[in-house]
C-alpha cells in the first residue's frame, strides 16, 4: 500500500523522490548515481553501481533538485551536475524507448504500419498500441487500443517510431504481450512525463 491507503499500481521495490517525497515503485522514477569525478549520472537502465538517487520524471521537479542542491544532500557529499541535465536525461530516455521498441521488432514482438497493426488488434495479438504524437488524429482514431492499463503509448513522434523500424516515419505500431512490451510502456510513461505530457500519453485502453 502507498501513503493514503492506495494499492500499488505495480509490484516491486519502492523508492522516494528526493524532491517531492513521493514513494512509488522505483520503475516509475529516474535513478541517478554519483559517477567518476563526483558527476551525477542518469542511470536509465538501472544497472550502474553505486547508491541510487531517485527523482520523479518531471522537468520542473528535476530543476528543483538542481536548484536546491538536493543531489548533494542525497549523496551526502559534494557533486557535480551537467549544465544540461534535463536535456541529457531527455535524450537518453528517448533513445532507450526507441531501442526497446526496436528490440521488440527484431524479436517479432512488434509490427509497424496501419494494416499490420490493424490485423494484430483484430486478432487479439496486440497488447499495446503505439501511435505517433504528430500523426493525424483522424487517422489514429481508426484504431482502438486494446483494453487494459498502459495499452496506448503516444509520446513518440513518427520519426522516433520510424527509427525503431528502420523507416523514415511510422504512425502506428503494436506490441505483443511480454517483457519487452512492459518495459516499453514503463519507460514511455517516464518519457511522457518528462515531455510535460503528464502521463496522458500512456493511457488505458477502453474496456
């Protein structure tokens, strides 16, 4: 249970944001570590050695962490911060989501293009519908996301989805159920918040 008696949205270890004090599963926060030269480093994959420092994936929150010197307080030591920490984090997280989508495609767990996505949705193979944030709203409305939480990801542009599929741009993509789909949804939720979309771009499908 989280504060206030709410049930957790997902299982797993919880961590506290050093700015807001919010406690949530660590998969919903950005992990930072103190790297060589006391430099604060975003640990997008959660694999770097060292004690983790967790911050909500929100630019305003990140700015507060920098302004109030909360990284040093959490590390209990002087630290160095990149001048462009917000942009650095955005670039790393964007690349991470694209890479995960590409891995799913190579594993046969993702398809791109309207016809293939429609077929997967109709057959029930699609677990997640991915649609470009800059795609035509009329065109996107022709496809309904599968039911369930985290079944609709719309924080990537057509060019970014296209990178995962080796094309110039892709408006529609779909993911089959599995670990890669779960990771794409989790990382895309953080990217949406970092882009100021407040999680609205990773939403539940209609029941």
